[in-house]
C-alpha cells in the first residue's frame, strides 16, 4: 500500500494511491494531563479544544509546519495510517510525507523517524510546493518555470518548479 500524508499544522490529509484523499482531519490530539493517555485524535479531539476539564488537554502537535511534540505526532501518524490501511496489511505501507521547503535537517529526520515508528515501511519526504504541483497535475518536467504557492496553517511556501525539481524556493513560518 502506498500512502501520501500532508502533515500540516492545522490539518492532516491522507491519500492512498488509486483511491485519492481518504482522510481530511484536524491536526489535534487530546490526552489525559497526568498519564499522557490518548483520548482522541483528529475531528473528535478538535471538538474538545477549549471544552475539556482540567484533566484533559487538547493540543496541536505541529507548529510552524514541523513537529513540536514527537510522541504525540507519532501517535497521530499511527492512528491515520491504521485508519486508511485497515490494520489488515501484513506489510508496512510505503509513506510519502510533505515537508516545508525551509525544514531543517533535524526537522526532516524527526518527520521520517516518527513515520517509521508509527508503522510506515519506506518513508519518502517531498517538499510541499512540489507535492501541490503534482497533485494539480502540472507538467513540472517541462523546461519552463512554474510558480507554486502553498499556503498552510503553519508555513507558506513559494517555489519555482522546472525540469522536475525546485529551482528556487522560500518558506515563511506564520
């Protein structure tokens, strides 16, 4: 199984090859304050934001487009991978994850390691503007420059694509 995940600060989109987008949920996780036990992930956790007793905290584990809480991000990834794979696959799915163009080496490693710990097999990272262009069906292999702007909840990326890659880019954390 091949899964693509846009792990955003505000929302997570999960697509499966041949099936399209399977999930679109908020990047929110609710946990018990004392034990750290997971209570809810995604839409169910978002509904808890600002409405929980003091013993439960609902948080967003990503900030500025990158991982702010590794363990919670890993749990969120495990949950979303299991939902689309149906827990019936004996092989670990191949996963492609979007990252901001301005992500550091450490931030890239953290995303890759969280996905592997969450049950992914081979993990590939793709910069967000390139993923957006591919999703739109742009012919990025052409020897012409095409500007792509990806506006997200934590980062906004601008890139000029040509010959299948990024010729120039900038990423702004918002």
